[in-house]
C-alpha cells in the first residue's frame, strides 16, 4: 500500500506537473477504487528539497503509515548544509506561526505560547528540531536534522531564526 520515491530537488510534490500527477498517472487503473480514498503523498517535502517521499496506493497503506508516524515508529531525518559553524548538537524548541498569504512560517519570540493567536489570527504551534553537526568547512556546517514535529517550512524557518539559515535558501536565508 506504499510507494517510495526519491524526489529530486526542484520537483513539486503537488500541483500541475508534480510528482503527485506522475504517481496518479502511474497508478491509474491499478489502485483500489473507493469513493473516499485517493492515492497521494503521505508527508511533505518542499520543492527545493530532495529526498525520500512516500505515497499511499491504498487506504490500508495510508493508515499504516500515519499510525507509524503517530506512534513514532517512523521519523524524518534530513541532511542540511547550514550557514555558519555549528559546534555542538542543538535542540530548537520554538513557537511557529504560518502566514498562508505570504507563504512563510515565522518563529515567534521567546514569550509566545503554543495556541496563542499571532498577528493575523493564526495560532502558534510548537516546533521541535534536533540539529547535530557532522562536518564543517569554509563557514558552513553539514548537519543531521531530525524533526520532533512536522510544521510547514519548519527547518527553514528555525534554522534562519537560530542564525544558521540553509545554504542557498532565498526565502528564509
């Protein structure tokens, strides 16, 4: 009930000409028909990000994947090239708010609380990220990033807010 694909950087997961379109075309006629189920991606990867992405091909696969994430039997890890030198492992705990109109996620100040309404009415959500440096050279750090939560643009927003924007990230860096 699952299909795992290596998504190249620059490929959109949703929308016209996306990976989702290609998967739906590939599965047409091969997946179980249902009034309430449609094959689709089970998590997000930003368009500039490469990596493994899973699609459900049936309802059982979608349910099993979601259950495994919820029960923390699956996790999300990323390799990231960060600006600056990160000398030791850091745990970033922040309150994030999503500005849907601007397409940006903002890290709120230290006094913000989860569930608090931010300007514009959006609710602040807790975001936890573990960042472990693996190698560093010429002002950059290769880090292993592990998410405790999965907020939109979480790594990008938190990295920039903590002084280590993703190398080449024009939106947040």
